[in-house]
């Protein structure tokens, strides 16, 4: 039987619930995800190194006997062990932290295998916190024949856990060492590639590992292109409402705005109206830098369908953003008889019931909310347009799933708005099933934000500057450090920073928003900030997307080196929205590594999201733009579009060929790489 890649681990392996939960935490729920959890690096434990031959900064396996053990108490408690090998050469083991029971195992005369990276120390070579395998006497056990794979893991799951389970999984897929179409073209088989990457032979060299990786990269890129092709085909079979555009009403609305649309906004909106008049559903991506005015274009799209008698929904990533969009939009819609409703998960029950009812009856025409807008309980009256704001982390599968959820009988038009600037060629490969429009122009009169990079040691002077800024009637943001592992810690830390700032600046009104604040509270704080009742807003990254307060002209970002560049650019985009000169201060914790320094330098020098994205790629070689540092859920597992760009023509050729004459292989690839996500493509 062919193994089912999308089956949960429990189908094939006997694991405790606790272990299952840990694997899930590490991002591995299915057989496919396990097999494609590729090693970070390899360790060579296939041969011993005599202590006399140890090299600084090089991993080695040493066979030696304990000769001395002692705990020192100078400055801090440390455990020092001396071992010697059969030649009599000595090696020093150092433990900078250890359990009370740990020293006891180092009995003089006991033999073991010690593995670590050697460090040149004051008395000779040292191992810090080595891995140890204790032996019975001096007899040497059989050494591993393989290089050992080292996996990214979570606390509670050892490297042995990974190696053991993956070895079992490899047995399951061994029948897949078949001569498929890729093998015929000279690639390794899928099984061989996995086997080599997880359990490389000792002699295996980089070129061979690269060959194994290439098989998987080609598969993954092909699977992605196939998903896109099938999504396009699927879309062409769907019927969405043809919208009759009420040009006059739209013009009246445009005239009511306090500004002129930019040429780019006009062009993009024209592209949208073209799409809406067709029965094939629109699937369009609007790319536009922060502040380029995507919201108004989305609103025009919404009005186009609303004037024609349909509903539109705008989905945003956070409740805060839903509220703010609703407020702004309601202000813009003043004098029109259009009902706008906010729909989020945490709403008072009575209010939610009433809102749902109004959505079902058609009383409400524009719905703004979080993913709550697509929950099963929401029945739309006649939805024609879905807009997704700032969801640059959505993959092709999620976008299609939305199409599925929206309305049963009829497809809807879709508009995706993103501020993540992706170079065009990459965008085509990522968002291939979407048509792309770019707003490549900022509204006139914007002053570029002035950015500086300073060390956290100058925090006090900075606080003074913030105080001065606020006393002059302008507002400021203070963005707290990102703590990826724990939202709780992040919020507590933000609280402490807010208190500290309030204590330093008693005459300034300081506010605080973070992700764990109750909705009403957060709302109240944001309202107060918008009304300038709060001068200094301390915030976690909940303000990252969308929030718009024109009087805020100064932003401080703490531990800027921990953020991704795309994220810093988004954050910084919260200032520079009004007429006055705006400033952004990137504070870092010294010492700053070379790459981190270069990255902050890019932020200092450029205000252009596309330039920043390109530089980011150049410095780091990709991975962050399209991936998601915050959640770890990357778009690709093995491939990297930038690095692997030269493969794309070949990928296009393969996929076209298989779609024509090898449906079976198409299905195999999709099952491997998009397992469980292609349900809606089947009809
Ligand atoms: P983003 O593209 O980052 O979502 P927004 O849609 O929030 O940008 O727009 C940023 C600000 O610019 C808003 O205050 C909006 O009202 C304003 N704006 C949008 N279009 C124009 C324009 N053509 N001229 C002047 N201001 C504009
Ligand atoms: Mg926006």
C-alpha cells in the first residue's frame, strides 16, 4: 500500500499523546511533514579523534577516561572535568550550568565517548557541555556508519526521538524507490533523496547532498506550480456575479473625498472594474507599499458591488485593524445609505446575533472582520466580493479554501491586498493564480521618513527626545521588542516599558496596547490615541498593520535587530502619514553582528519597500520575505524561489508536460506536497 502522506503520525507510529503534541509543536503532524523535516546539519561520529589532533572550533568524537572532577566557585559555579585518552593526552570538559546530580557521574577511571566542538582553552583543548555515551570499561563500541542528522527541535524532543521516528518513516516509504519520470531524467528517486538527506553515508559529500536536495526542490516547485495551474483551471469553471458598474455613483463618491486619487490608484481600480464585469471570478492581488492608499481602492471595489446590489466583505488579520478600518470607512461613507458591520470572534453574544442576522437579511452591505467572517455560522445574503487585507502570509491553498467557504452556489470575486513588496518575477511564481496590480506611486506631498539607528545605551536621551516631541503636540509610538516564543512575556514586557516611560515622563499621557488586552480596552486606548488624548503609545507589534494616525510623527522601535526587514518597514509605515516630517529610531542591543548591522543600514537608507525587499534578499539570500518568521509556517519547505530561480523554466516545462500526459504523477506530487489541501480542486 502506498503510504498516505497526509495521514497523522498516529496512523503509522505508536507515540504518547505528549510526544505527539511535541512533534506538532515542532510543525510535524503528518507522515509527509515528518519526512520533509530535513536536517539542519550533520555530525560525524563515525571515527575517533585523538585528543592531540583536536582542532579549535571543530566537532570531534573522543574516546577517553575520567581522571579528575571538581566544582569551582569563582564568580559563578562551574564544573571542570579532566579526561585523558589512551595516549595520555588531556582534554578539559567545562559545564557552565549543571544539575546537582551531574558531577557524580564523573567517576575517575570511567570511560566514555565525548562529542562536542573543541575550543582552545588556557590549559589545552576544551569541550563545553559535550554529549556523552558512557562505556563499560575501555572497550570501544561499534561506531555509527552514517553521518548523524541534526534536526531543529523543541524542548522535550531529543535528536534521538527525531532520528528514530524518521528511520521508521523511511522504511514505510522505501517502496517509493521507483523509476518515476524524474528518475528517468536523471534525478534520484524520492526515497533515495530522503534517505540520503536523513541518513547520509559517511563518505557522502556536499555534491551528493545537493543532488538529493535538488530532487526535493524540483518536486516542491513543481507541486506548487501544479497547484497554481489547477487553481487557475478551477477558477475558470466557476461563475461569479457579473457586476454592472455604476460609474456615476462611483464618481460622486470620488468627488466626496478630500483628496485626488493618484494615477496608480486609478489604473488599479480600472483593472478591478474590468474584472468585476466578467462572470469569471476576479482573483487579483494589489501590491502597494505602505501608505500607497490600498484601502481606498478596496473601498471603491466594495462600492462597485454594493451599488450593484451585492455584499462585500473585508477580512483583516487583527480585531484592532477591523475596528479601525470600519471607523475610517464609515467616515468616508458619511451621507451614503450603506450599512457597515464589524464581525470578530470576541463580540458580546447579543451583538453578534444581531450582526449575523443583519448579514443574512442583507441589511448590512459591507462586512469588516477577522477570519470570523468565514465561519460556518455566517450566512451571507448575496456576497459578491471578498477582500483580504495584509494577508501576505496566505498561500494558494488558503486562498482557494476561502472561495470554498464563501458561498455554496456561486463563486465570488477576490481581491488580495499586500504591502509586502515582492519583486515581480517572484510574485508571479508565488501568486501565480492571481492577476497582479501594482500601486507604484505614493500620494503627493509625502515626506520621506528620517530613520536613525542607535544603541540601546542611549535610551535615556531618547526618552527625553520623545518627551520633547509630545510636549510640542505631536504623537509618538514606542514599539516593544518582539518575543517570538511567548506572547505573555511580550505583553508583560510592554507593560513594564510603559510604566517606565510614564515614570520618566510624568507630564505626558502614555497609553499601552498589546495583544492580550481585552477588546474594549484596546479599542478605548486606540480611540484615545486617534483623538490625541494619548500622546505616547507603547505597543507590541499589534500596530504592525494598517493603523493610521496622521499626527504621529515619531516611532521608536526597541530591539530592532530582532525584526524582519519587511516587518520593520511595515511598522515604520505607521508614521509619515501626515504633513510634518516624521522620524523613526531603530534601537538595537549591542553588540550588533555584521549582517544585523547591514540590515539596519538598509532601513536607514531607504524608504522604498521594493528596494528594502531586494536588499534583504541580497544580504540574507531570501527566506524571510515569503516565509513567516513569526509563525514558522513557511511557504516552501526545501525550495527557495530566489536561490532556485534558475530552475523555474525547467519546472514550467515539466509541469506542462505532466498536466498533458501524466496525470498520475501530478496526483502523486500533489499528495506529497499539498496533501489534504487539494480537496476543492478535484471536481
Ligand atoms: P496602505 O496602502 O498602507 O493600506 P492606506 O490605504 O491606509 O495605505 O492609506 C494611507 C493614508 O493615505 C490614508 O490616510 C489615506 O486616507 C490616505 N490616502 C489614500 N489615497 C490618497 C491620495 N490619493 N491622496 C492623499 N491621501 C491618500
Ligand atoms: Mg492598509
